[in-house]
């Protein structure tokens, strides 16, 4: 469960970063292209974290070792919402 807590903490950090980016755009501190590029990266990493957390929980639920779940490439988990 400690690993799950680390994943959840990283998700929280990324959500804070997302809000910070949106505020920076609204304040004129960054341009649209920069915001979109950075948001895209955050969204891909968020998708991977949610996917990993979901798969860890499923393994645990079915008596398997959750540590066997590995981060999958963003192309495999793109668009996933936890």
C-alpha cells in the first residue's frame, strides 16, 4: 500500500501542476503553446499513474502481487480516466 500512496501523492502533485499551468496562462505568464505542451505531458503521465494504480489494486484484489504491475507506455493507456 505504501507504493499506492506514493502514486496517489504523485497524482496530487500533477493536479496541482495542472492548476498552476492554467493560472499561469490566465495571468499571461506563459503562452498557449507552452501550456498545451506541458498539459499534454502531465495528462500522459496522469493516465499512466491512474492505469498503474488501477492494475495494482486489481492484482491485490485477486491475490496477486501488486508489485508485479509495471508502468505501461502512454500510448497504451492514453485517455484513461481513473
